[in-house]
């Protein structure tokens, strides 16, 4: 996600210096590389992160040679990652103590929408900061939803992903049930992607599901489990019991434990054999 988002920012005319924990940034021609997060961030007015969760954000911002090493007064930090509202508030407090501003801005969408600049940005922060960052958000997304203060963007993303987890398990289990009933995969996928319950997520996965092609993932199943755990944490924090989400989360965990975690999320259908739907 980070590489195509950075490419969109470069294409919009922003001057970038990038750092990545892997080699993916090497796919960005004409963009300056940094040796450390601190080196990437030290000259910038805006520091953007797209990482795999709260631990990674903590390390990249506040670890050795982190992006939030002094001086950061006046800088705006943006976290596009999905890390949860509690983590967002903690990061904001630490950055605020150093004189920096923070907006949590997780995005809705996978690699394809990121490449096309069609993500939806779910922003949490002061209105002034969200407005100042509008050119950044416009470069990577088709719409920005200001959810509220810091942490609200993460809360919205967690809730949205909770919905997505249940959608995913409904799709996978009903696909296998339909096949067990003698319906062809093609008929089922067309019904799921063109009928009354079609969603962009279903439509975007139609060709992949028809071909059962899950080895080149847009979004891996183990990250669905991470997001489901964040949703469970939010439920516990609020004293809410949601059995439908708990059941979907348990099935995703079962699929990850079965060795499917590094494949595309719709591989979860393989959890169900002909005798188990």
C-alpha cells in the first residue's frame, strides 16, 4: 500500500524522501531514498506512515533513528496505517509533547484503489490539521471522511473492517454452500457481484475468485485477523458483546492457523470442505 500511495503523492507534485523496512520503495523511480526514518522525516513539513500496525508505528516514529526524533515542532504526522484508536491517541500525546501535530488517517481500500488514487481516507484529528492535509489526502484518495478527534479515524476503520470481516465469511461460506447445492462457481460469483448484495469488494475480487487465484494477494488474510482483533478490543473497551463478529473472527483465525494467512483474504473459502460449510 505504501509504495503506490507514495507514487500518487510524487505524481501530484510533492517532493518526497522515502524509507521502507523492505525493498518496495525501490519501485519508485525518481524518488529520493533515506537511510533511516529520521533522515526521511527531518526536512519534511508532513510525515506520512503506512505500516502494518501499532507496533510498527511505535518503532518507526519513536525507535532508534525514528521519524519523531527532535526537532519536530510544527510538523504534521499522518498515520495511514490501521493501528486502533487507543494507539492513535497514545501517538498523538507523545508527538504533542514534542510540539508536533498528528492525524490518524487509515484508508479503506486495497492495492488496486491505492494505485488509482481511489482510497477513502478516514481522518481523525483537529479540523485545522485535516484541512491543511487536504492536498495529501486528495492525492491518494477519492474522498476524505473527517470522523472526529484523534482516534476517531481509527475507530471508524475498525468498525468498517468489522463489517468487512463478516462480509468475507458470509461470501466464502455461501460460495461453498452454493457449490454443494450444485450451482456453478461462475453463476454464484455473478449473483454475488451483480445482485442485491453486491459490494465493491465483491466485484473487485470476481476474477480472482472465479480462478481461485490467491497466491498474489492484494490483502493477506493474516491482516484480516489483525483487524478483527482490533475490533474485538474496541468491543471489550466499550463493554459490547457481538456474537456475529466473534464467530467470523474465530473462522478467520482458524483459516490463518490452517496456513492460509499469507494468501489473499478470499482464500478463506478453502477453510470449508465439501462436507463443512
